[in-house]
């Protein structure tokens, strides 16, 4: 924020003495770190405030909650409904923590008891509120862009996958033997990718709107069995053995399948053994289910286990981690669980998940 910037401020205050005090503090020299100027407009009623806000853009509104036409949080609600992207700092003659919390929850950037106001406090609140709102606006724009490009990607991916699927189905119907089997694999994977794009779309939709994800009981054995069948089709030489007790449910959602898909795929794709072997063992330990996924691959990279789960925005990791394992950790932790990796004995890597039971 430029130190020479002039901020357009609207003061909504029906008490002339309080209004003069606020104006006095804003006209005084602020601390150097908060230096700046304001162009202050003062109105004495809610109707006047709503009228000027409808026609004039301000950088910030100082709002007294006790006005002739309205009082309390209702005053804030009415002003906020007109200026969704203008920060509001509430001024009040009451030092009421309950009202203060309600004001912040309604969208106010700050809550200042008039008896506590001085030059530094007022300027600090003004500057911080303006900057926070600018950051919030940038976040909203990025969120809109994320949703827009997510929609484009989902549309184009699904269209492309549908073309691949139809052609694979045609090949499958016109051939037999190994060719037909490979075509069937393409059809199956096309369906898996389409389902994944829908799951990711749902996640992005929820995240960008700040929605709580709905977690429910998910049958662990069914999820593991489904992903084992899918991943075994990637390598005819690979063997995956499972020991997952039936009837055990964990607190998760539909993306748990992608967690196991990523881990099993990683165990097979990055396995340099002549016969890749993977084992999946699970056991209930109190209110937690521990799942060990072990392989006979090359083991942990020199960079260590923690590096495997690191986020690489460029997607250039070369240690067998990359987006997949970052996704795994993100999802498992969102379920209230944990995941770690360690060197296997005598070789390979072991991934251990701890998931809360449902």
C-alpha cells in the first residue's frame, strides 16, 4: 500500500462530538508506519449512508451501530448488504464482547469501542481493514478463476475421454484375445478417469465455497479390493496381496478410493523388481485403523520420506512422489488421519495410514 495514497472514508455517526473526535484523529499525523491521508465524508443517518453508498465508492466505512433508524447488528447488516466489497469498521459506545463477535461474524473488519480510540488505534484499524479486504478480493478473483478453468478442464477432459472410450469399445467388439482384453482395460480406465474428474469437481466446488465436506462411514475392504483390481491391470507381472478385515469402516468420503489408487499405483509404477509385489495389511487399533502398504521396490529416495509428500507446483519431482503423494497426505489429514513412509525390510517402501474408525 502506497504511503501517499489518499483513502476515501465514509463516517456514519449521529453524535457530532464523536464525529469530530474521529475526524480529529484522522487529521492528526499517524505513526510513520501508518502514514497516509483520508478524504472523509460524514453523514449522520443510516438513510443518508445507504444513499451515498449507492452512488459513491469508498475505501472504508466507519459505522456507528446506534443510529436513529436502526441499532445493533441490524445496522451493520443493512450497510453490508449495499457494500459487499467495502470494509466496515464498527464504532460503538459499548464495550460488548458478544456484540463485537457478532459484528465480526457478520463481516465487519474491526470493532472499536469509542472510549478506546486514539490516533494510532484508528489509523491501524483503517489501514489493516483496507489491506485485508484487498487480499480478500484477490482471493475471491482467484477462486472464480479456479472454478472457471476447472469447468473448462472437466468439460474438455470428459469429452476426450468419451471419444477414447467409444473407440475402445468399438475395438473390443470387433476383436478378441489379447487385443480385446487391452481394449477392455482402456474402457475401464476411461470410466475411472471420468469418475475422478467428477469427484475433483465436487471437491473444488466445496472448497471454493468454504463448505464443510460430508464425511461418512466407508467400507475399507471394498475400497481396497476395487483399487487392487484396477491397479493389477496395469502390470501383468505385479501381485498385490491384501489382508483387510471385513466389516471395518473408516470416516472418509468417495475420495478415499483415489488415496489407495495413488498409493498402489505408486508401488507398482516405481517398482524396479522383476516381479513387483505389494501387500496391504490393515488392523483396528482402538478408534483407529492402521493400514500398511509395502512393496519390494527400490526403497526411499535419498531425499527422505518427508520429501515424498511435498507439494511441487511445477510438477517436476523426480523421486516418485509428486502430485499423487501430496494429494494422499492432504486427503488423509482431512479425514483426521495421518500417513507416513519408511524404508521396508529388507527392501522396498512401506506407507502407513492411520484412519479414524466410523
